[in-house]
């Protein structure tokens, strides 16, 4: 059963999808079940992955890690997502960019997720 906002990845071709509306079916790609990415919340490696949320004037700033995550061609943050009062805001990133995103939105409740192309999904 796929649930709203779950992230799935194909282990064969690498395509990644987010569920908009949940349902009883199973996610398939390349004739194989897709892997449900479970967001990690605690970091034990040298590179930091847990998103850090900071309130700024007019919105929120999300930085990946208390120490900036590397943004190299083979190891980088693909996107940062802010979940704010039931709405989703996403910033896509590329190697060479800082792993930081600013979202100009006011909200009472926020959380953040990010996806590392090597180490997977993380949330705070």
C-alpha cells in the first residue's frame, strides 16, 4: 500500500517518485517492486545529512547538515523539500551548488526532507 508523500525508487533504472494520493496498490518499475525509501533522522557519518531548518524573515532556510554536505558530481543532494502546514515546497539542486534552500512561506508547522544520491532520504 502506497501512502501519501512516500518516496519510492526503482533499484534497476533509478527513477524516483513521490506518492500524491495513496492507494492499495504496489509501486512497480522495470517489472520489479519499487523500494520505499524510509527517511533517516540521525547521522553517524562524517558528512551530515539531516536537514537543519532555520526561521528567516519571510520564510524558512533549510541547510543540509550542521556541516555542509558535499556537492560533488558523484555525491550530492538532489533536492530539499519543506513541508509546511500540509503543503510541499521543493528545491532541486545540482553538483557544485550549496546544499541550502530558502522557502518564502509562512507556516505554523514545518518539517524538511532531502535526498542524497548516495545515502538516500533524510528528514528533520
